[in-house]
């Protein structure tokens, strides 16, 4: 897929046009699938960072014991 850069003014015009088209489609009962322009930021963690997260993600022994006892009664 090729990518182009549009000036902000043209991008705003395009967004308004798409908004109007989607509003009209909705009024006419037409399903209109439009790809999202928003993307969530994400980060790829390396193995050592994941190992560190797992080490930190432990219940204290006293709390773990309390949970086990409460689960036995149910």
C-alpha cells in the first residue's frame, strides 16, 4: 500500500466530506464500513521485560493463602 501526505486543509475537507457521506448513508440505512484513522500506540516488550513483569506480578504469600481459604468454602 502506498502512502501520501495531504496538507491539513485538504485533509480537513476530506474528513468533512466523509462525515457527510457517512451521515447520509446512515439516514438511508446503508451500512458503510470505513477504516479507522485512529491507531492505539503500542510497545513491544522484550523477553527480559516480560520476565520482570511476571516476577512483580505475584501475590504476597499471606494474601494467596487467604484467597485459597476463601475459595475452599464456596
